[in-house]
């Protein structure tokens, strides 16, 4: 039984190591794509924001935008919206 547990542990560790290596490869590929986009004149920071926004649920995104607008209005960074208009 002890040998079986050791073999299972080793198998899990090796799988995790392979996946970590694949993750690193994918991360490097993503970095390369951002670099390519940047060389074509696109802003990497904005691309990252667009990707983050696309991951969000539409309702979640609208809620966050509403809260952001409220904060910006409170700080006087954007004009307040007249609710009666």
C-alpha cells in the first residue's frame, strides 16, 4: 500500500510539473502576442483591460461602471448626471 501511495504522489507531482511548464509556455506566447500588438501601435495596457472586460458578465460590468461613475462624480472628475433630465 505504501508503494502505491508513493507512486500516486509521484504521478501527481509530475503532472503538476508538466502543467506548470505548459503554463509558462502559454504565458510566454501571450507575452509575445502583446509585444507584436505593441509593435503594430496598440497599447498593451488597454488590450489587457479590454480582455478583462470581455471576461466579465455584462451585468457585473454595468454595475462596476455605475460605481466607477459614482466615484468619479463624487471626486469631481466627471460632471454629475442630472437624474431629472
